[in-house]
C-alpha cells in the first residue's frame, strides 16, 4: 500500500528507505497495468439493494466502483452470463482487471456456478483477476478447511472427515460421527451458509439421537440408523464432524480481513443459550469491537493468516474474507489467545467467495462500507 509519507517523500525529494522506494515503484507499476476495473455481477441474482441505481446491484458494488474511480482508474459494473468467457472478456475489455461479486450458486438460464468458476479461473490465469480466486473459494471457503487445519494453532482436536459414499452406505459411519454414549458432536456439510447443513447431534439413548438444526433452530429425535439417510438427502458430498464447543452459547468472533490485516472484529452472540449458531438469521446480536483494544488476539490471528499461506501452499490470501472463531477453555503458547483470559480460539469457518462489506443498513454502516471499499481498492491496485 502506498502511504502518504512515501508520496510526500517523492514530491519533496527527501530521503526514503529502499523498502519504501521499492513498494512505491511496484505500486506504480501495478496501477499502470490497468486502465479499468469491472466489477462482475449476475443480473438475475436476488441480492440486489433498492438503494442502488435502478435497484439492480448489490449494495456494496457501487461503493467498490466509486473507490476504484477515486484511485484514478475507470470502473463500472458488468453483468455476466454464460455467453461470456475469460477470453471474450479479455478481448472486449483490454487493459482491464475484474472483480467478482457473485454469490457462488447456479443461476438457471443465465450462468451456472461451474461457468462462473471457469470465467474466474481463466481471468486468474491471465493475471486479470483481483478476486475471488477460485482456489481460495474451493479450499478456504469449504468446511474441509477445518479438517486440513485441525493440527494448527487454531485447530480443534477430533475433527473427522466422512466420505459421502460411506455415509450413504449407512454401515457404521454414524458411530464414527457420534459414538454411542459419547459427548455431543456437530456434523457439517462442506458448503452452505447461515447454518444450512450444520447439525448438532446428542445421544438420547443407544438408538435415538437428538438432532438440532442450526438453519431452522429446530430440535427433534431421530433414530440413530436414520440420521445419515436424512443428512444425505440434504448433503450429497463429503462432510466433516467435530466436537460440540459449548462456549458457542457465548458467541463467535468474526474477523473481517483484507489480505493479512484485520479491519474489524464482530462479536456475534446467539439469541439464547440453547442456540448453537450465531447468524443474523437466527437472531444473534452483533457487537463491533475495536481491534486496537484486543491487540494480543489480533496480532495472533494476523500471524495465523500468514502461516496458513505456507500450510495450505497458497500464493496469497483473499482480498476480502472473514474468519469465524469460537472460544474454548484453556490456553497455551501453541494456541490463539482469546481476548477473554484463560481461553483460546478455534476456527469455525472462513468466508471468502462473496462476503458483503457490511451487515446492516444504517448510514453509519454505509460510511464504514465505503472505508472498507477504499481499502480494498487500494490493496487490489497496489
């Protein structure tokens, strides 16, 4: 990022460090590469905001366009369809970089998820994509990340992988997910949002489990031999299971991040102690925390974010993403400290496919969203 100090140094002819000069030159080279940034949306998506021009865009897309313009490049919103490809977009819009703001799903008759991913992948190979990077969506945005990072500083002991074929056979896999007489565990499908496909399972007897659905917040008794049949009707892919973390009743920490920097911390407290999800949909209360007042926790999470580039063998981390964490009791120097003494943080999930800039609709949120958009534009161009 170019700082005001570096710019003033160049204008005044004062001394600058080699690091600052190198950063400045690289930034100028990156900015000079693109004359335009197009923010991609799907016109038929249901995430439009009535306050945007014509009521036809995501709420934060016009903010991003405005922020890129402030950085000295042309910018606009582009609706994409399955007629488009990376080659056609690159040919039609020379000297242009692209930013995707499409929720990853199928849009019947317009564009499928696979077609959208193909566009992103092609643009990424051409060096024309700011994000989201398909590899990030695939590896970081899946619950598989909980299994892959189970032995890291933010992992939780006891995360298991369950292959879809084994679950569908229904021949003992349920006993691996929740052994008879064992403590509660959580079964999660690989992809989903707002609690979809996340089930808390508890033993009521050897033959009956208590199932609590994070999406519906409903609890029911289910026969042990019917649990996976029911789950496979919803989820037709591999899944993971993990121990239930009782401190979810006190909430989750969401770290909003651009690359490796935490821009904001949101504490999400469930609506009551019986809930085991902290989504807005479930009625959770969101409280904004100042990163400067939680420095030890922030520094540890930012270091972890850099470490996973090495662990996951990634070239970079997302331009805009969130890391959700639940607290667990105890703390040692190999764990991520919570801001609450005597506790550590455990990874719950990562969102990096099309995360909104702000959650609420207040004027204050809009101002904050614009600040985030300015930071994102700066990071993308530099």
